[in-house]
């Protein structure tokens, strides 16, 4: 499945991120990708009620040299639905999801790209639970929940991932476009993992990444209901809906 990467599509689902989105866009802008890879930013506004669209539109106007596409959903459909749309319209050879908040560091795109560029990997997961990179200390039960969901997913996929729920998943765009993804909220992670795992001879790697987590007061959106939905999605896409 090896192919030369000329462009990386950076998919940014955004919902009420007007306060922070220019910071993350600047971080993405300032990253120089290895091997001369170009960047394409695909921002999908999920019907934000704040000034996200205005802020992004102004940023696009101020940065004409950046390849940026802004698409706005007519109604709020959820993070997964925003990612589906971004996958549909992106044009890069490979893609990666970048949350609009400040929890993940775009400077680590190159850590993710390295196994692909060197011809070892087709898909790369960025794990918050391995390596020596900095991690903000936050919620104990949240981390336990993440590890439980990863282990449950691994039991069905027969993978040995340490962080199935990570935002950072780098993959061939043609593979992503072929998956026929359905989950519109945070069920995206177990669904995409289950479907990738079934691709014959797919080579999945994992690299350690940093994590600068947010509290709920700072804007974190995922909650306990999403955890139960993730359990259902693991069962659904591994047992009942192949």
C-alpha cells in the first residue's frame, strides 16, 4: 500500500472553538512537514453558535498562501459527522484528524508521518499512554475508561493498541474514503478502528505523543454517555455490523 505522500490533509472539526481555533491554526501553519509534504487544512464548522466561522474566515483571508477549505454544516450533527464531511472533501494523499482545541500538538505530525514515509506503516495511531512526551494530569476515571475501551476494542480486533480513543489517527485518504463511516459523535473512534482492522494486510503502527488535556470548564465536551456509546459501537462494528 506504499505510495509517495505529496500532501497531508489535516481535518479539523470545530464546534464553538472561536476562542482557540486561531491558536491551533497557527500551530499547524508553523509546522514544516518532513519529506517536503504539503499541508491542506479542511475545517468543518459543526453549526457553531459562537464566532467560529467569522474567526476562520478572517484567518483564511489573512493567510492566502495556506491551502484551507472551510465547510459549514447546516445543523449541528456531531464530531463524527464533521469528520465524515472532511474526509469526503479532502484532497491529500494521507489525512489526520486535528481537534480545534489545544489538547494535541501539531508539531508531532512528523512523528506520525515517519513510519509511513519510511515505508513501514499504512495507518499510524498516536498514543497518549506510551513514550516520554508530556501529559497533563487530569481525570483518573477518564484515563481508566479510555484504557478499558481500548482493551475491549482490542479483544475484538485482535490489535494491541494502547490508545484506541486517540484523536491522532493518520491514514491513507483512499482507505478512509472507502470505510463508509456512520457514527456521528464520539463513536467515530471505535468504528474506524474496527473497520481498519478488517482490511487485509493493513499495517498499523503506534507512536507516543503528548497530551495537553482540557477540563470541562475549559471546554472539554466528551462525557460518560459517550463512553457507553463507545462500548455499544465496539460491539456493533465488531460483532453485529461488519
